[in-house]
């Protein structure tokens, strides 16, 4: 695992964007795995303002809420449209986000895995991390061989995401998410974490015995993962690394 610590959010976002853009220049039809949340907002902004073409790039989002229409302002479809898809020349046919309104969610998850397989898997997956260590919507207790499937959100995740919905009651209770097994097959992973509120989970990710109770610890078994952290999220780790 590599760790890079940045003075501020802009520098961290710049590094994440440079990694993705460098890949796209080398491999114009790269397959990107993409997150939502606050952490990648700066990353998306920089991608959108670069002059790199996304014409042949393929994207697969990590997750989507169950039961939110695509047009809902807090659906991950809306998030991605606003942050990236409406701003770059990605081909709609190359953009994949799980359909949280699918009549048959299990079939939708199987279809999603198959589309990812046919694309040749992810070259680069960008991740955020929840306060409880969730990656995608894989909450504590998720088996490490899990694939894309329907999941229930943890109480802590519902609380954390209430800020986007105005109240806890309005947060969907379920999501479709890539599994941990799916995530671990990405050839390269970067994880973005910023702010003091992430310092505890970052410390646990590095120091605790890897296990399913802290999903992010699985990344210690991945051959090519880089943590991009700001000083606040790095905590003590920041002093060791820089
Ligand atoms: C959400 C998403 C995750 C994301 C996490 C952290 O629940 N499903 O993919 O990584 O929250 O979000 P943030 O970056 O806003 O802290």
C-alpha cells in the first residue's frame, strides 16, 4: 500500500485527477470505477475542466440507492450527471451505474457484473471510505467474496448521508453496490479521504487486524492501492509518511 499525504484538498484532488488523466492518455478506452460522496467532488471538477477526451473511456459506478428515481437530486445518477457526465464527452453507452429502480434487482446486479466482465474489468477504481470503513456500500460484516448485490445501509451510513436528504427518514434504506470481491479485482485502486472525521477509520484501516468488521482493511491485500489523504485524515500517519 502506498500513502500520499497532501497539505490540502485541492492538492489531493489534483493528484487523483492526474492519476486518472495519465491513465486515459495512455489507454484512451480505460475502464474507470467511480465513487460518489463529498471526497471526489474536487477530482470530478478537475477531470471536467481538463482538455482530455473521454470519448472512449468506460465508467462503472460503485453503487446506487434502491428506490430513488434517476431524476431525484440525490440519486447517484444525478450526482454523476452534474459532476461529470454532463461536462465531458463520455458516450452515454459507455457509462454504467446500477439501476436502483430495476424491477428485478438481483437480475440487475448480475447484468452489471456481466457488463463489467465484458469490459475487461476496471483499470483504475477510485474509492472513498465511510466512517465505519464501508467501501461502496459494503458495510461492516460484508464477506470479502461478495459481488454486486442489493444491501441494507448501516444506521451510521444513514446518519452520515442525512445531510444530503434533509433528514434521516428521507435516506433510502437499501442500495445496489459492487461487492468487495468485485472491488478487489480492479487492477489499481486509489482511495481518497479528507478531514478529521476520517482520521479514526484511516488509522483503523492501517492498524487493525484485517477482517470483515472493517471493510476497508481488505485493501491491505490488494497489490496496487494508493491512499491519498489530507493531513487531517492522515492523523499520526502523516508524520510517519512525510
Ligand atoms: C457513501 C458512498 C461511498 C462513499 C462514502 C463516503 O455512503 N456510498 O461510496 O465513499 O459515502 O462519503 P464522503 O466522501 O462524502 O465522506
